[in-house]
C-alpha cells in the first residue's frame, strides 16, 4: 500500500531536481552577465571620458549623461532579447509538450523576462555611470 500523493511526488522528483539545478545555473549566468555588463560600462565610460567632460562643459546635466550611457547599454540587451525569444519559445514549447496539462506561452512572459533583464542591466551600470557623470569636467578633459 502507498499513498497516491507519494506516487505523484516520486513521478515529479526528477523535474524538481532539474529545476533546482537549473535555478543555480541561471543565478550563475545572471551574475556573469552582470559582471560582463559592468565591464562593458566601465570600458565604454573609459573610452568616452573626454566626450562626457565636453558634454558637461557644454551644459549637459548629470541625468542627460546617465540616460545616454544607459541607452548605450540597453541596445545590446534589447538585441540579445530579440535573439533569445524565438530560441526560448522553441525550447519551452518542446518541453511543455511532455505534460498533460500545460500553459500557453503568452508573449507577456517574454516581455517580462526582457524587462527584468533590462532592469538588471540598468542597475548594474547605473551607479558607475552616475559617479562618472558627477565628476568634475576638469578631470575628464585631462584624462588620457
């Protein structure tokens, strides 16, 4: 004799274990992605230090410079989303076919994931960009 709930739990134990392993790998991938975005922001800011100084001297506000740098970071993130969405849709659709009760893949899920990725990118880059935009233009123009 056995409980039916125990039989169902045993049936989905492999999926739960796979989900836990997948969550760990996703966390590591997000961390590596954030480090890469931070490196890209630092590299872009270092390349454009003189331009930022000239913009500050010309009267640009800190918010304008921060928005410019965030937009520069947003372009690769948005392009990556456009590439990743069809691939994710294909694999998720194939994975969901194995279940008797499945959800429909709503585009809202992909938009929410893309918005989350964009917010993570902005949070990663924002502090460094804000610090760079608040520095005195004298230091930026002397930078070489």
